[in-house]
């Protein structure tokens, strides 16, 4: 069993993995010397162990403790370089635009520097005397190349220890199965954990996988192990096969059309400055990458999968219709025609025949026809055949055919829908029916767009629109209550942790970053304890020295729509200080930028929100292995005079790692609500080279969207009511205990929403 993998996955759930049985733990053991040292190390990094874990640790070998310590070191990047460009950067260097201009002129137009007083740096730049105060920098202030790295970080300044618990093999197996069967799409951290666990645990006999995207991850693993017949059982429609082949090609589990990918590549590699613009090359490169070329083995495998599809030829062809263009190319590239003439591939032959002759009518075509004819009864009757599709066009249908008629039809099929879909309707209704509200959608490429409200909204009065929202809410709550009431339970009491009333249920906004240290759900609010919040960003780990310019910045929303920014272009402003712009990374150990926010100063200037952002100034997406986050402590947090290092793992409140599949150019990773002194964790990608492209209206729209969600606590209240459970004050006295630790596994939370539905 790969213990390092399991240790890493457990840490994400605030736990330490130990290969032992709970029953064997001696709860009266004395702490051994190695364990005492290990606990000391945990404390320095901001953790402590609960009682069960403490006693369990006493029974494991010191070597095992060393492996765990190493994992913690790696997760927190303790061996990396955390020195920024400026030493003691909380004291501004006073550098200004004139310093940059003078240095530029001297370097550009004078080949010999005789006649100028100054210093030539290892990067070749000559810094004239009287410009930058060189003694304050770890590198070249002109081109942002670091010359000095640091090999230490601060420790133990944090004011709060996070408690770690024990994870046994049994807990890990439970986590594995809850991820496999999750009824909501997995976010990046969960996907990554599932991939890691698939290598450790065997797949169960009948894995009850409900999400297509999860099935793709499993299919890939089976194909890697040459178990293509087992994989076949997970591919139930032609589009499942297409989705898998496309996942292999693009790395995305969703079906993104080639033209979208090409257009996105062009946008990502275009640059503000002409000579650096590589947009067209990147688009061509993507086109080449997407060319379809398959070897015999893959062709044969795909042909067998298609032949085994458990649908009639007509159903299969209708399923292929929406991606007809992609299919035509795929059939050719996979030589499916050739295979269809072979013995044993009769079902494939039948499917291709119907597909090419277009000998099928599509359901979508019938709906469109009825809708254009304004035939409400016919349209609604057709929509009832496909509950999932009905849900997606429910609001538009309400505006078009009237809410009474539409909702009555919808109510007939509501119980057939997965509960997560119903919930997301409730979340979305308030925003959809508000004519002033811009909706934010997040297409697969990760960059959010705002879209205009539905034009039909103007036909309805304020009251009519409000009652539509209420009707949608009543409908989904009634349906969820029915499904809770239908579940058999022997429990009489339940405990709900008060913090669960602050955590929204995640149904749509999937995080694309990986959280190595602890899982939190998007929308989680972190109270700020001290007077300072320190943002950090570390990037370039494991990469050779090169130009790789990533920027940490923040945007301060002031009253009356006025906005202040702090970033490489403006190192200090009221309430914020930046540690200097690094544009080149040193060899292998990475580099860092920081921003220090002062709450008293922000309060003094009446700042409302501060949005934390990072983005790539170099071409391309945000670099993999980039880590961003923030620190907070009731104690003062040090900044080194010698090196500028300002990182302390024990003060880290939340940190995320950018995953390899990230398609976006910039990311908002948190918002500080100044008056409430709390930080809301959220993720909002944007494509603009600098922070100037981000508008504060979309931040407020997203906060509003998070605010309009159903919270975990509220869902548990519905359950308590439907199942006649009484609430108790402590987890120990409850038949069912819903604690914060329970919520750290989002797959476990969404299990509440699971119900048997007819597909
Ligand atoms: Zn330089």
C-alpha cells in the first residue's frame, strides 16, 4: 500500500493516515520521545493531534513518523525559496517610475557606462547611482531577476492550531467509495484524490458511478491496465465513448468542441505588447494537437465499445446527433466503417447505417417545432419526457408559457430529477428572475461571462417575478422533503454543527484548484483574527531558471465605485504593500511575492472589499505548481530584514494549488469583507493580462450568487423536519452527528442529496 499517497490524501481532510485498527489503540499509552518531537513539528506548522491520533501515533515506528513529516514539509513548501524581491518590504523602497525610466535610458542608449556612477548586476543591467536603493533588493529591481534565495521560513507564529484526526484504511476505503459514487461532479481536489486512490484500492464489483465525469477517470485507469472490457460496462452511450476519447486527447472530462479550444488558445497567448503576441501560433498548435490519429489497438477497442452499446441503433444515432460533426471525423479516424463490415460487429454496422442515413427523428427537433408553433401543451408534454432538459429550460418556459402551467407540468417529474439539479434551480431562480441582475455563467474553459437578463422579464410585474422565485423554491423544497421522508431511518435525534449554517452546498461552482492542506467548500467564510492579512504566492517549484512572470495583486473596492489597486504597477496604496515584482525564477526552488493588508488602514479609508488576485503576465495559463493563499494570526507576523521572507505555515488560513488542467489566465482567489473582518473563499477566473480587466460588479454578483444558495445547515433542517428527528446540543448524544469534519468531505455532504432516480 502506498503510504505516502494515502498520507497526502488524508492531509487534505485534516487527518493523518496510519495503517492500524481503531480497536487496537491503547488509549492510556504514554507519549514516546519520537512522538513528542513529531507533535512539536506539527505545532510549528500550525497543527495539533486529537487524543485518538496521539495514542495511535505511539504505536507506529519513528520511520513512519519521518515519512509523515516529509509529506507535511512538501505540502507547505518548506524546502522552497520564500524570499521576495525586496528585503524588509513592509518599509517601502521609494522606487518610482523615474528610477525605471533613467535605468532604461542608460541601459538602452549608452554602450559604455563610463561617465555614470552605478553598479552592474549579474543580469547585465547597470543601475545608475541615485535611482534604486540596491541594498534593499535580493535581485535586479529593473528586470525582476532574483540573485539571492533563502532557505528558511518562520514557524509557530500562528494563534490557532488546527486539529488533526486519525484516518485508518477503513476511513480511506470509505472516502474512496464516497468519491466514486458522488452524486455531484467532483472538484479538482476530489478528482485528484480519486485518481490517487484508484491506484491504491481495487475497483469494487459494481461501482455505482452516477457522474459521467467520474466514470471517465475510472475508464482511463482501466484502459491503462488493459482492462477494456471492464471499461466497456461504464460506457453506456456513444457519447460516453466520444467523451472518453476526447478526454484522452484534451485532458478535459467535459466535451469541449474543437473550435472553442482553438479560440481559447488564441486568446490565452495573445499579449498586450505586439512582438510578444503568440496568439495565432498557439491557435495553430492547438489545431495540430487536436488532429485525430489513432493506432490499430485504439481503433479496435473503440469499435468493440460501440458494438457493445446497450441502445437500439435509433437511440444510439439520436444520441450522436448533437455532436454530429465530431462524430463524422471520429468515425473516419477510428476506421469504424472498416470494422463494421467484420463479423461480430453487427450492432456497430446497424448504428452507423442509421446515423449516415439520418433515419431517425430527434427529440430536440420535435421540441423546437412545438415551441415555434407556440403549442404549450405539446412542448410541455415533450419536456416531461426528458426531466433533465426540462430543468435547464424551466425558467424560460415559465416566462413563455406562464408559471402555473409550466410548474404544474414540472412538478409531475420533479422527483425524477437528481436532488442536486433541483437545488441548483433554487439557487439560480432569484438571479434569473431579477431583470437588473446580470447573470454570471462559467463555461467549460473556466472564464466567467456575464449574460443579459431574459427579455421576456419586462412583461411581468415585480410581484409576479417575486412569486415565480417563491414557487420555484417551494417546489424544490417540497420535492426534497418528499425524498427525505421516503428514506427509512431508525434515528431519533441529530446534531448540526453551527458552522454548517455558513457553508453553502456546492452544486455548480466547481473549484478548479487543488487544496493540499485542507478541503474547504467555496463560499466558506474565514474570520480574520489579527489586524493584518498577508497574501502570498509561490511559483516555479521544480523548474529551471527562466523568465516566468506571475503577478500577485489585489483590488480594493472603495465607496462610490472608486477602485484602488496594489500590484507590480503600484507597490503601495492605502492599506496595502507589495513585496516587489519578480519576473524571472531561480533554479528549481521557485520564488515568492507577498502583499500585506492592514485592516485598520483599510477601515480608515472606508474600503469595502479587497479582492485577492493572481495572474500570468508571461504568455499562457497560470503556471502549474503555483500556490496562492493568505495568512492571518492574532500575533504579529514577522518579515525578515535580511531576506524579506514572510512565510509561516502555521499562519496559513487557506491555500490552493493551481492544477495542470487550468485554462484560465487569472484567478480571484478570495475576497476580504473589510467591515465584517472576514475572508470569503471563492474562485473566479478572468482573462485579462493584469488586474485592471476585473470589474467589481462581477465580484458583487458572485458574492450575491453565493449568498442566495442553500446552506448545509438548512438542508439538514429540512431532513430533520421530514424525518421527525429532534435536534440535540452535542454530537455525542445524537444518533446522526453532522460535524464540520464530516462536511470536509464534500462527497459525503452530497450523499444527503442522493436518491434513486430513473435515468
Ligand atoms: Zn536586470
